[in-house]
C-alpha cells in the first residue's frame, strides 16, 4: 500500500499525490523599472528555484532578465538598459 500525502477536492478528484513536487515561496519583491538588483537567501538552496514576473500595469513593454546563481543562492535581475513597468517578482523553490 502506498504511503504519503494525498489530497482530494470536494468532487473526489485527486489533486495532490505524494509524488508531486510542491513549491514554497521564498521572496516577493517589487522591481522598480530600470533598477537592477538581487536577492540572496539561503532558502534557495532547499530545492530547485523558480520565479515569475508580473507587471504591475497592463501596458508593460519590457521585463527584466532574471538569473540565478546556485553557488551564492542569489537571484538577480537586470533591465539591460531598457525601462519597462515596475514588476512584481515572486520567487521560491520546489
């Protein structure tokens, strides 16, 4: 008999099984247009990093480029000489 976490929704459909990977949010930041930066957090070493960018306005033309350095647990972003709209960064590990 398998063991682990299993979760069903109200309709009886299995939505999480013990073999699924669940994410954990490590950082949320507002990136100001044109301002490069980084976040260093030891929690990035707890799994595989992920991130997503959400423009704070609907007419965003450029988003920053995001990179991750596993050796220093640092997530960095650069606007590469362009300005866009301020953007929300959500980062975590799974």
